[in-house]
């Protein structure tokens, strides 16, 4: 009798909600995939349904400095936690999709090199994940995965041709043409962060100079802020960074700008200017319907994006500019993991129509 009496109110509601959730998951069981978003500093894994519903999510640190085998172990551990959280076994998955930074060949499943994963050279990431989980796995570049996520579930739904860019530590991109990710001859298309903006500009990790990401990324903003502070510029940024120039980050610059710091505002506007130069190049090059902008730096909003859009409008062909819209990504930090999942669904269905 006592047990019946306790199954009322919140307890009863909780049981009903749990049963409903499990029923919905079971109805989608044949379409469940595991998405993996590997970055230089974080690993995000999620069990995802065919409509983009995340049934679980696990976020952990990437042990990048420990080498690729340690990173693979961390990915598999994160995957198992995500599966356990969703109460799903690997055998119930349709497939696994993984997005990784750098030069990724989706056909061979190999990461040729990655500027954010030190020491990675020709790492067979797809096969290593596939062997570890015992499920067919598909590999895609992380920015391409984010573009696919926005195409299937986010800001680019219903759009046939668009460009996605992520503005964060670096700048990555994905190009969608006629509803498909454009991969190029060897799978490395979309590396828009490495188009040259200033041939005498700062050195880039790729070995070139003046790449877009050396001028318009979070790394570029941090570098310029620290340089100006070291020169003796008056600013509240140093105070916000506990008096250490080495602790100045893009968030420090944003916080100072929010307090009215003139130098911080100028630095963000400068970054926006260079962002706009690159956007104009993309508009002229691809004549897209849409450019979707994601990544952590885009969260600065109008302080960064208004000068970017203003400069893009000055430089782009009027006819191409008239056709394009600039929008923020809708999926936030989940663009990559949802896109990796969408890629797995797409490829497994392509194999078995």
C-alpha cells in the first residue's frame, strides 16, 4: 500500500515521462547514430535520432598533447558514456559519424594532418573508432560536419547552396552545392581559413603567411590585444586578466569592450574588418544564397559582425551581394556533433538505399 501511495504527484509524472521518452526512443531505434565532434580542446559525443534529436551528450577534454592514441582512447570513453546515458548499446546504432579538424579524407578515413592536434600525420581515425566501437564509422572534416548540421537541422534548412564558416581559435569552412557538401578532389575543400588575405601578413600554422585565420580569428584577436598591451596601451584588459598579459584572451577583450574600453572595441572592429574581407571573397567566389557564421567568436554579435558585414558589402559584387543573406548558426556548439551524425545517416543510407 505504501508503494502505491508514493507513486503519485511528481513520482508518477516522472515515471510517465520516462516511459514516454523510452517509447519515443524505441520508435526511432533503427535510426539512431552516434555523432562525434573532435576538436583540439574538446570531444563532444551524442546519440542522435534521424530528426536531429540528441538523446544524450558527453563533453570531455581532448588530451591532444599526449598523442593520437590517447585521443582515440578518450573518444571511445566519451562514446561509451554517451551510449550509457542514452541507455543504448553500440549494436543498436545504425552507424557512427565523426568530425575531425584538419585535412581529412572522407573516402580513406585518414586525418592527413591537423594544426590543432600536434603530431597527427596520416592517422587512420575512422578505422580506429570503427574497431573500438564495432560499428561502421564515417569520417568528415569538422567544419564540413558543422555545415551539414546546419543544412539538415539548423539555419540552412531548405537552402541548396551556401557556405558555412566557423570563427573560433581558427577559421574553418564548409561549402554546400546543390544540397551536398563539396569535398574536392581529395576531401580537403572548404579550408577557407587559409586563403591569403595579406601576402605580407602574420605567419600561419599551415606554413603560409597572411591567411584569413591569422587576421580574423580568436587567435588573431588575442595576438593583437597582447601586442598592444605590451606596447604600453592604456586599457582595462590587463586588469581583467589579473595583471598578466599572457592571460588576455578573446573573452577578456569582449568583456573590456562591454565596459566601454576603446582599445578593445577597436581591436574587435579590426577583426571584424578582416572577417568582412574574407566574406566578400566567399560571396564573389561562390555566389551563395546564404553564408552561415558559427564558432565561439561569432558570439560577440554586432560588435564583431556589423563591421564584418559592412566591409563585405563594400567589396562584394553587387549582383552576388543582392542574392546572399548573412545569418548566425542556429545549432551553436552542437553544429558539429549533429552534422557528424547526419553524415553517418547520409552515408549508411547511400550504401543501403
